[in-house]
């Protein structure tokens, strides 16, 4: 009787382990989000560039999250929000939203931020003059509920334009090099893919602006690139390098994305 009980227990254990293994294999199959084609007048007719954003960003983001998480940190959880609200890697106005430090070389680099307040930001920086591999920290914020810290007692300057400004982002070159984009026909020098879980209301177009400093004072200037809203996602691609557009060493470059009805 005792031998029969032992055998029955062993068979049940093996069956349970087999079912668990099958369930784990199913859970490990990554989803493949559909690529969004560029929608600007300068955009090429192929969606290959946008597909590369989805494919490469998902792999690089996973590796970056593993590297940035410290032992015992709650951020080791795949559902935890990655933040970097410190100096370094950020400087001046600190963004407390999602964050990623990604690698950039002369052929470019992809970034993919985790979801923050229902918004996800991913994309790429294209060909540039980087020597070797440099790191760029990217963080976002909504400028709500104090998620952008003051700098020297001054509040972050909000972007006021058509429609609603949905998200702000800061990119900080962590190297000692001045990174300049290089225009390549048919390929974006910079691209943003923004998804808002709540959608964009009645807006059907989104655009991007950056902060420039004149006599030490910040002011916003728009980048000549727009994207059409498709459901809850918009892809904005810039195919020419704007004049004087660079990533200086350890100096933040601030972006704003606004969406409106055209």
C-alpha cells in the first residue's frame, strides 16, 4: 500500500512539472506589435524603418532594464516603472517619469520607455557622428502633479501650442562628444512612436518642439515634422537634421509632443 502511494505521488509530480513547463513556454512567446508607417510628407512609402523601431527596441529595452536594475530593487519586476530622477544621468529640470539609458553608435540607436501614466514613448536616433558607443539617457514626464522638478528655483517652461501637449521628454548625452545627426535619404534622423492608452481625443495630427536657449532663456521652437494619429498611436519622423540640432555632452535636450485637430 505504501509503495502504491509513493508511485502515485511521483506520477502526479511529473505531470505537474510538465504542465508548468508548457505554460512557461507559452508565456515566454513575445507579442509583436504592428509597425506604424511614417505619416509626414517627407516619409518614404515603405514601413521598414518603423518596423525596425519595434523589433530592435523591444530587445534593447529588455537588456537595458536588466542593466539598470540594482540587486534587490523593486524595479527588477518586469511591470515596475524604470525611473532615473537624479543627477546624473539627468541635469537641470529632472523628469520623474519613465527612463531608459540606451546605447548609440554612428549607425544610430533605438529607445523604448516603459508606460508612464498610460503613455509609452519609443523610437530611434539615426545615423550620426558618434565615435564608438555612447550612452544616452531618455526620460519623460507630463508636467503634472510635480513630476518635473524645479531647477534653481524655476519651474519647467510648459509648451503652449495647438491642441494639447501630451508628453515631454529629455535626452541627455552621457559622453564627452557632441553628437550631430547625419541626414540619409529615406531614413529618419529621429523618430518618435507615442501611444496613449486614453487616446488623443479628437486630435488627428501631432507635432514636436524642442527647447532652445537664447541669452540663457529657454524658448520652444517646433520641428518641421508631424504625424497622423492612428487609433491611440502616432509616429512622428524627422528626415532632415534641423539646423544646429545636436546632443551636447551632459546637457539635456527637451522635447514636447502636442496633438491637435487639423
